[in-house]
């Protein structure tokens, strides 16, 4: 054994994994070798379907019954027993040795914390269970140790956190609970499978800071599984790039980012939108979508004229409380608070903010899929102005073709029981303007428009990849030839390379069809690539509205500044300032300077076209409605 091997906590040698299909074995991991040195962070980078999650499941002994390790070794060397190396492929997955390692010496954070946590047990009970199972700690001592761990992972009130159920926590707090569960037994190895993919930028940055702090405190090694090169640049010491079950390139993080060799890695580095892109520059896609130009263009509204005017929009949700002797208690949440903006014909208007900021609700209020409490939405179409909130049910049905929506999750937004043809025909059937033959021809045209083969019309959604499903969602949104499309986080569930395809397709369709977009996202780099003007939302209010260049060159509001400071660049020369990051919410007004919070706030024009929610306090600028 080499001297180097003695310092490897985990060594995978020529690993091969196949899945049992009906009549054959389908090999998905094809001779992978990698190492995780003690105390270091190693990133395994690749797209969905590359085999990276399967490798992590094999290490943890969590492969499904159909998953078979057909060759190779997985060697684990516990720092507590440095002279003993265990080949994990040779011990039973449900045996006592594996059970003591899993959760005890090897911890894992999963991608989606909501589906990984039990909904019927408090998070305190779930975290404590590992401590009891592996160390026999019970009762008061277990609770104290669990609360200490909650404090370590950034819960401000550990005793409060102990008694909470997963549904009571935000996505960021649920991920912290997962971290606490993985780390409560102080494992030697932490496997983090896409630990920040579903999180807002500021929460993601906080989780990265926590992982780095806890790694130093516990001296553990991390195997980071991700497709986000910004996260890799900020966390990893070594990187292994995987594609279709094979390692294409490996090396120290400096070599991977500064001297990439393989064409796949070079393309991957150029597939993510960044703030450095020149005007008009396109994202590099690994596989181009061969979309066809449309046979006709939409009826046009004059460019630079408002096509949509939103004024003083409000929406409050009532939260049901507990039933008491004095009736049912509850609180009101102001999801949308006096929101005003215009969208010009032919432009892409960005709406950014963290989860819970109200941005998606604004989209639904414009669509009339949720009812606004007050305000006005005026749509200026080819036939003249329409008061959207004043439409009765019949008028609303006739209005619907004008404004359509692309949803966040391409899986849940498409019915699994309908063929693609039925999905694309459904809005046409509801409107009743086209006959069956015309509907089929239109569906075939839509498929070509989004770069899919019309021969796939009779397939069901499950037979398509995530990116293809999102293109079907785009085709459905285009079915009624809308003037405006509301894009609600349309690429947040997609890999970097597929994201590039979809964003380029949306840009091409906007240009060729004369579409107007309201682009809702928490990803600032994506909004920078797509939008010409951007509104930033926090706690139901627009806090800043500016052109793309103004917002990214000189953000004025502390919330916008916090969002920008939390973006991880895939660039070693611009690391996240993890020391400066606070583990509190960036949208908490108590963290903002006095003239940005409290009563008397209004939208103040700080330069032409750039407005900020603040108190004037002697600034010689006119306050106008956004």
C-alpha cells in the first residue's frame, strides 16, 4: 500500500455498478476510481444521470435492491482505527458492521430535506435517535447534546428548534436540521449530495459557511456531490468530473478551474450564466436544442409601451392558529404588500428574491389563479386596455390566452396520465377555437418550436428527461399564442448544461415570437442573463427596481447587496466572503440601516430608472411609484 493511501479516509477503486432491468443489467457506474483524504473536501461533479448519487448510495450501503456492485472496491479507513481498512462492498448492507458505520462514522445530507425527514416526529427526536442508536445516550443528556448541535448548525433558539416538526421550518432550517442529524455522532466522513441545490443564494452561502466551520471543528472529510461549480470553487480541495458513469478529469481545485483539459469540463465551465458576460453573449450548451423558427409571429403591441401595469397590489394570507376557549387564533401574513411596476412590450422583466418574498404570488395574482385583496392590473393588448382584476368568469376565460405561465417543477406540472399530445391540446380544447386536426398540427408545430421531435407526441412525460419536460412545459405555455409569459423559476430544478439550453431557447422564442416575459427567480446570475430590468422583493415589498446594469453595478438597498454578496462564483479569484456572512435572514429589516426600515418608506428615484424603498430624509430626489 502506498504512503498516500494511508491518508485516504475513503478510496474507491474501479467501481462498477449496474441496475437489474427486465432482461439485462444496465451499467451506470463504469470503473470509477476516486479518493477522499482525511480532513479534505473532494467534489464529485456531474449532471443528472452521470452516476454520482449512485456512487454515494453505494458508499453508504443504500443502493436499491436492483442496484448491484459488479466490480471494484470501496475502502474505508476509520481514523479511530487507522491500521484497519474495510472493503464496504464485502460486508452485508443491512449487517451490524454497516449499521454502526452508517450514521456513526459516515453521515449523509440528502438533496431534498423535506422528503428525507419524517413528518410525524420532531426534528429533535430525529436527530437524537442517531445519538441513542450509536452511543446509547438517552434522556436529558441526549437532549442537551442535540440542542448543542442545533446551536452549532446555526439555530438561534436550539430549545425551540428541538420541538419543531419539519413542516414548521423553512428550507434553509430543514437543511440545517439534516446537517445536525448527519453530524450528531461526529462522523469521520460527511457525504453531501447536492446539499444546497434547492436553497436560496443567501441560505446556500450560510450552509456552505456552516459546512466549512464544522469540518474544521470536527476534522472530518467531505465528499461533495454537486453540479454547481460555484459551490465547488468555494468548498473543494480536489475535484473529480464524472460523465455517464466515467471519470473524465480529476485534479486539485486550482488545476480544474485554471487549467481544464477535457472539452466536457471546459463546456461545463461556460454553461453557467455569470455577471461577466458581454451583452448579447450566449451561454455555451453541451448539446444544442435544434428549435425551428416559428411559422408566424404574434400580433405586436408597440415596443417600449407598457403591456402590463401593476399598481398597489396586495395579498394577505391568514394562518390558522390553535383552537382555544376564546376562539381560533391566527396571524396574517402580508405576502404581497403594495407592489407596483410596469412591464414593457417585448422586454424580459426580472423579479428576484428569496423563498417567501412574495414573487411567485405576484405571478399568480397577474394570472388570476389567486385572488388579490386590492390593487389594479391593466393589460394593454392589441384590442386595447383590459382591467384584469375586474373580469368576470366569462371574460377571464377569453382573456386567458394573453397571459400564460411556465412552472418551476417540470415533473409535477405535467400530468403523468396524459400523453404530450393531450397536454398540448388541453388549453386549445378549453378555448374551443381549433378543431381536432388543427390542434394536432399546432401540437406538432409547438414540439418543433421547442426543439423536440413531433414523433414523441404520443409518449408520456416520464419517458423524457428533466430538460425535455421543461421544454414541453414551454410548448404548453405557447399553445394559445400568448403575449406575456410568466416564467416561475423555470430552470431552478435543472442541471447547469440543461439550464443553458432552456435559457437560450427562451431568449430565442422571445426574439422570434415577440414575447414579453415576467421572469421570477431567486438566482441572480440567471436573471442577469435574461432580464433587462429587475425588481428585488423582500417580505412582500419591492425594495429596489432598476435596469440590469444599474442593479449589478451599484445596488443601493442592503437586501440587494446581501443577495449579491452570497452568489458563489465558479472563479477561484472571487471566493465568497464566508467570514462576513451572517447566519440570520438577509430579509430581516432589523439588520438594515434605519432609513431602509420602519414607517414612512417610499420608492425614491436615486438615478434615472433606479428606485429604492427608503425614507427620503433630505435626499433631493423625487419619490415616485415604482
